[in-house]
């Protein structure tokens, strides 16, 4: 394992995400990094690729860059090239960052990329989107965008296209049905599945309590 490169990447990401929205900050990246390492222990993968991809996966989230889906992969590529990482690994990491997002699953016509390393990092990122922390991140982002918390008159859209998903300003509760509750069944690895079960149930329990209090 190239520990100096890992440490340089951590420093680069911490600096790049200084002042980021609370659900997509360094602490989110750190959690994904640690979870990806845990999942990778039981998978036959290139651990350096997994760790670097996890660290760089949100280096420039399109949500905060006018929807530009190439700024993240390009930023990661430029950094890795500056560190003289070999071209094959660099390309692999860039493709993981480019294709791992949930919204890409909504576009059945787009080209896709897959690898065991992508599956590990994708699972780690999806796990951070569910459970107690996932709920906190969801409401944090909803507040950041000044969205309604809940509006009974606006039902979830369960058949969104990728473009509709990117442009959605729906109430935060809708996001549970449009994404979060769907993630458990999109987990790739046995370790990820085991971790997802508890977090998924926590969200169901939370929603039950939310509606109970709302309708009191």
C-alpha cells in the first residue's frame, strides 16, 4: 500500500472540502473511506484503488458545481497524475467516480462501467446515505436548499428520469422514497448488505414516528 500517497490524498481532500455543505464534507468522505476499507477486507480488490476512489469520490460533487458531472472525475484525474500514479489505476479511479452515483442508475440509456472496486466504494457511499447519519445528511441538505421538510400534497415521484432527479426540489421526506429506501436493494457486497439491513430498518422506524408526530 502506498501510504505516502494516501496521506497526500487525505490532505488534498481535506483542503478541497474546507467549508463544504455538512452532508458532503470531509467527515462524509472519511466515513466512506473507513467503510470502504472495511468492506474491501472481504473482497478480492485492489485496495489502493478502493481507498483513493473513496477519498476522491466527492472531491467536486456536481450538485455544488452547476450540475457539471465531469468536474469531479477531472479534478481527481489531475490530482492523481500530479502524484505520478500509474495510468491504469488512475483511469480506474476516475471511472469509479464518474459512474458510482445513484442518479446514473436512473438513466438506462447511458454507458456504464463496473468493477469490484466500484462496487465496494459505491456500497460505502450508499451506506452513508441511509440510517441515522443518512437521515441527518438528508435534512441538512434539504435545509441547505431551503426545501420544505414535508408537504402531504406533494407525493414522491417514483419514476423519475435522471434529469428530473437532478432538478428536483421536492420536500425532504420525498427523498426517502425516491432514493434512500431503494438503496438497500442496490447494495453489491455481502458485508454491505449486512450493514444496510439495520440502517434501512432505522429509516422505516423513523418515518413511522415522523408521521405519528405530524398527524397528532
